[in-house]
């Protein structure tokens, strides 16, 4: 039994190392994507600056980003409203129904 527990510990430790490495690499990828998006936005601004003044190109890129941020904020607010209050209503209803079922079974058993 002890050998199996030690084997399980070793296996979980190995899986934990792999999971940690994976999470770290995902974090690194997120940072890289963040910088890549910044570079793409800069390139979009430079591209627009070819056909209009640079300040106007920067203003257009900023306006588009603000519109996207506004949409994300509205959707996020909607999702937060759906999550509050933080009470598991369906679970509470289910437990209440279970309690009523048990009470009914106890009452039925008492009658016999």
C-alpha cells in the first residue's frame, strides 16, 4: 500500500511539473500576443498615415479600440448581472425538494 501511495505521489508530482510548465508557457504566449497586437495596431496606424495625417490615423485607431472596449465592458456588465446574487438558487431548490421528499417518506413510514 505504501509503495502505491509513493508511486501516486511521484506521478502527481510529475504531472504537476508538466502542468506548471504548460501554464507558464500559456502565460508567455499571452504576453507575446499582447505585444503582437500592439505592433499590429502600430502598423495599422502607420498604414493609415500613408493616406491621411498621422494624428488622424492615430485618432481612428484609438477610436476603434475605444469602441471595442465599450462593447466588451457592456457584455461584461451583462454577464456580471447574470451572476449576481452569488446564491446557488437551483441547488437550494433541489435540496429543498430533497428535504421535502425525505420528510414525506418519514411521515409515510410513521403512518405504517
